[in-house]
């Protein structure tokens, strides 16, 4: 999934949350403006499991006064089946 995020009235710090329905159980990699961001204090995610499948819930905190390019990429989980 790719998209652009725009800051609110020039604020330098933004927090965004996304729900991506039907994502599945794959982990996720985040890139902001082409730079990979590790999971941690400013990038968190989890899953909501329903009868229809699993949704991805992502929370991102970033600082920018310009438009930001976001990319979420599925990553194969390291958990054994």
C-alpha cells in the first residue's frame, strides 16, 4: 500500500492511524519518503482478527512540514507454522 500524507496547516509533528481490512497475518515494513522505519516508539502495528480474516492496524508518528510518502509492505512472518 502506498500513499501520501499531508500535514495539518504546517504542523511539524503528525500522528496517523490506518486500518487495512483483509491484510492477513503478514508483518509489515514501513518506509517514509523511501527510508525504512523500524517498529518501535514511532511505528506500531497490530492485528484485529475477525470471522472474515485479519485486519492490520498501524499507528505512525512522524515530523515533517512537507507532504510525506508512505509505503506499507507485507513481510513474511518469522514464526514457524
